[in-house]
């Protein structure tokens, strides 16, 4: 598991060991794999549920729900996703979408 701070990666131009991407920093290498897009906000709008209501139903802090809705969370918590899927009666693919890099 990588535990290098993003600041270090960008400032020091860190290159992944044993990588075929020599000359690229770790940030560029990770971005070349694509991204995960959160679609919770649009799903809540479709179902007519507010962030506050979802927060209460899932017993999650409002700030956690807001970060997932605004797509600003940096790590996905499995338990959070399970609670959201259960309460919204949806599949994980309704919330998380993989976008390939171009």
C-alpha cells in the first residue's frame, strides 16, 4: 500500500519502483489508469431524497454524505457504501462509475 503524500509526489517527481513508466511521476501514472466518478448526488435527485434524509437513514454524519455527493472523498469506505446501497435500494454500480483515461 502506498503511503506517500501527494505533496511529496508532485514536488519530488517520485517514480514508482519497478515501473515500466520510467520518467513519469506517480501522480501521472495513477491518473493514466482512469478515475472513479461518484454519482450519488444525481441518484438522490432521481429518488427525491435529500442529503439530510440520507444521513439520518444511514446514521452517517452529514459531512460524510456531503463529501460523497460532491465527489470530494479521497477514499471509499466499504461500510459507508453498503449503508447507502441498502437505504437507496440500489447497486454499487449506480453510485460508482469507472472512467477510463483518454
